[in-house]
């Protein structure tokens, strides 16, 4: 689950744990972040993701293990000597300074010349689309604009690693989507290693090269967004990173799981699970089709119990004849052709979309 330290690693955790008194915030973990990688630390409140960020930043020291940056042990090195940039949820702008001076602040404390400050601040504001806003105060700007200032202040001195702590948490959904696109673009352009903390699974899946999902101070799964979504290591992972159908049952020698309600589900290559094992089968709602599906591996008939129209997609909950509930997410149709509550329907899906999980 954990990545091994490699020559191209920007950050390495080797058995790093953190306790606060008698409470364990982070159980000892091994983790590496490659140079130029975008890694998201994802998880619910109290899962350990912010503790990892604070250990990288130097805000706290590890109780056990070593924190390495570019091959150097920085476990007890002050934050100011680590060469990192930080973007915060609350923007952390200096209210008495205008935009130019806020962005220039880290350059000036590093002794940059006037000409260098002018050049680099202008470049940073260009990158975040705020050229022309130099004389505005933070209070004269929207939340999204203030966060762009915070990002410009972070990138202006070209840190080798950027840390972002829930940077979009205070913004509305539409603005979060826009800034996600901008953060992805900046990461591509700068090629900087970026570690991003969020509790929003869609944000993590959209932005990241890899995602480290935390639970109870431990790594639940570490991999690409595709791996976490389509090959979850556990029921917790499956449930946290997206909506799912989970069917409890017994795996047969023929590769068919018979659920507690009597539904027979064909699965593909149930690795690591022996015949007779009690398992759960994960099927993502978007992999389920409404219709007879001639030749489909799996199918059932049932009655539509609920319909949730959310614009581009519609979610259906279907009670099958054998008692199992099946969630279906599909592209929305005009109301005249839309399936309605009480309709009798058939559903189907492929064996390759049936992921076998151990029961927890």
C-alpha cells in the first residue's frame, strides 16, 4: 500500500507516526511523493491527512520515524528552512497591504531587489489572472480572487514543494470547479511537487496524479484516482470515493456470488478470494444500465422507488424482485421520456464491473 522511497522522491515518510499525549493522530506510515507529482491527502475529519501536511511543513515534529525532503532528513528542521510554499483555506492575506505587496512579501523578506520583486510579482499575477489588481486591498476582492492572491504569493518565490490545505473549502461549488482547473493548469506549467489536503473526493479525483486516502490515522489506500475508484481496497474506500451498490453474498467456485437476497452476480477474476468466502460485490451506479441488455452478464427486474434529477444526470433507486436495492446513475432525458416512480424496469451490468471485496 505504501510507496517505497526512490531516487525521484521529493518527500519520503519512513515509519513516521505522530502522537499528542496519549492520542495517536498518525500511526507509523511509509509514504513517498515523487518530484513533480500532484498528491492529494483525502479523508474525513480526524483521519490524519492534516497531520501529514503539518509534518511535511515542519509545523510539528514526528513522534517516530523520519521525514525526508530531497533525500535530507528534515524531521527536526524548522519550517523556514524547508523551502516550501503554503496555500491556506482562509487565504492568510495581510489586510493592510494591497495585492502587489501581499504577493511581494515573501520576496522582500528574502532580500530580493526592487527590480526582481517587480518582475516576479508581475509574472505571478499574470499566471493567476490578476494583472491590473495590484493596488486593491483584500477586502475589495471576492473570495476566489483572494485565494488567487494567496496562490500567487506562494508561487512567486518558486518553492520546490507546494502544500495546499483545503484551499477551496470556503468557496461555492461553481467557483471551486473554476479554481480546480486553474490549479491543474498551474501545476502543469510549473512542474512543482504539490501536496493537497481535501475532504472532497471529487476534488481529489479530478486534481491528482495519486491519492492517499486516510482513515483513523492510517493509509486506507494509496494509488491513482482510477485505482481508488474502480479497484477499491476495502468497503470504506469504495464508499468514500463515490456512490456504490454493495451486495453481500457467498462466492461460488463458478465465479458467481449469490447474495443474501438470492441474486446471482457474475464477477470477473475474484483475486484473493476462495470459493465459499463471504464477500461483498461493488458495482458503481453509472455502470448499471436500465433495459433488458441482451447478452448482459448480470440483470434483474424491479420497480423504480425514487428518481433524483440533478441536471446532467439522474439517479434512480430500484427495488428488485428479489429484494435487493440497485442504484443507477445515467444521463438525464427530457421529462417526457424520463423513467418515473412506480415504473417496472430491468437493469443489467457486466461481470467486469462487479468488484469483489472482503467483508469487513
